[in-house]
């Protein structure tokens, strides 16, 4: 058998030939939208801290108080060591804001999807998923053992064709979509899919990881999301009826067999959600900034804080990213397998804290160099 070292080197060579090598680049966040890499500083458009809450003084103070009172770690899974009291308030707040009876917090959004999907469907069941759903929904789907069929992105017709042709042959049926798609920034047709799910005896689950305003009414039966993006902490959640939450507590393996979040992260998320609930103006700003960018590019107005600039080949995305870096702007190239072949892109994530000048400069540079 080949050595481990030779195996890994050979695999890496293949990835490199396709311009798909990934590196973890040491990057220090300086507060606001500025980051430092090596000796250089950049304005970053590659961070999902949409509201700047990771550095908000109230959020930091809550986290610090929890840290000093309750220590650095949770000690065990919530079912083993007991659930920290701070979870009760966080889960009540999430359920209130999402308009459901209850919610359940996991250690990440990824863990939530891995735990929830297999708790809802199994080998005799059907999953019908938008082709652009996030990797962790596919992983949860695969883990469930259910038959998985995908429909063209946001195509209600294709989704319904699948349901008409195949729904009857399965037990339970789960439809998966996202309220805001992570790499494209467009929105899933939640209310139409919800009506379709009801017509065909299916449940709708939406991944709301990129939602900014938590109380947007959504017709999904199961709503999951993350505390690590707009909420500025870490963790994942699922919202739904009481019995569902009780069942997930008994069946979601990623909840049962993984250590709970540190108390400071729970406290930070709670403080951040209170700010999100109160500060409507703050929650509006990321999309306003995204619209400043789409206007400068001469494109239709953005509908979320995410704007992709699709350039095609992975190598071209790397070149576009390098060009912007020369001008002090950081927008990381997104390549397969995060997006499909030939749709490599720069993904711009806008924060409430971005100023107008770098946004407009990024747009001008992309136009000048023929990328947009
Ligand atoms: C980031 C993301 C997740 C995972 O959330 P984490 O808390 O970072 O693990 C899930 N779904 C979507 C759509 C995401 O963009």
C-alpha cells in the first residue's frame, strides 16, 4: 500500500491542477470590516458577521460575564451534564422571534442539520431538495438513508413534478430549501413550497442561516438556522412545535453525543438576539449596502446581504480575488465543490458596518477588469 504521505501528496496534486487547492490563511479580524493578513490590512467582504455583533460592546460584556461566572466550557452534552440555565432564555427568544412553540440549540448549524434530518425521515421516506441547498443539508439527507431527489434551483414546477411522480411510493416526505441561498443570495419560495408541501402530504424544512431579521414570517414546518452568522456567536438551532423539539431531544445524535456550547457563546447569542429584535435600522443596513454594490454594477437590486459575482473558471475567480487584494479589498474566490463547475465566483457578503467607498471601489474595479 502507498504511504499516507504519498497518498495525500498525489491527491493534492490533482486538486492543484484544477486550481481548486484551498489554504487556511491566517487572518486577524480588527473589528468593523477590517482584517489583517500578514503585514497587510484589507476591507473584508468575506465575513458573515452581517451586523457586526461579534464586536458589539453589549454582546462582549454578556459573554465576558458568563465566562467569568460559569467558566470556559460546558463540560459535557446537554443531556449528560444538564442544560445550562442560559439556554432556556436563548431558546425562548428564538422560538418567539421565529413564531414557533419551541426551539432547540445545537453546537453548530451543521450539527443541527446532521441531527434533525435523520430524526425526521429514514429509509422508506423521500427527501426532495433544491439543488443549491447547503452541503450540511445534503450530509444530513445522506445520513438519514432516505431516497433523495433534487429539483432545479427555485423551480416550483420541477419540485411538484417530482412529488407527483414519486411521493406516493414513500412513507414520509421532507422538502428542503433555504430562505436565503448562501452562495447566490437569492431567496427560496417558502410560502409557495409550504402550500405545495401541504398539498402533497410533505413537511417543509427551511435553512435560515443567512437570515438577518429573525422574525420574517415563514411557513416552513421546521426552521433551522445558525447563531454564527448575523447573530455573531456560534451554535445552530431548530424551531418548531413542542413535540418535535421533544423528539429531537431524544433522537438527534449530534445533540446527544456532542458537548454543549460554552456558556459565554450562549450568553453572546442571547444578547445579540435582543439587539436584533430591537434595532430594525441595524438589520436593514447589510441589504442597503448590498444594493449600493448592485447599483454600482448596474444589476437589479440585491434581495439579501449576499451578492455573487460569477466569473466562470476557478482560475479566473482566483485572479479576480487577487486583483481586488492588490487594492486592499478581500473577497475570497468560491470554487467547486462549494459551487458547481463553471460558476466559480467572488461572493460578497455585506455588513451593516461597510462604508460606501470600498463598496463602490470594488464594483468599479470589477467592471474595469472585465469581471462584472
Ligand atoms: C453556514 C451555513 C450552515 C452551517 O452553520 P454553522 O453554524 O456555521 O455550522 C448551514 N446552512 C447554511 C445555508 C449555511 O450557510
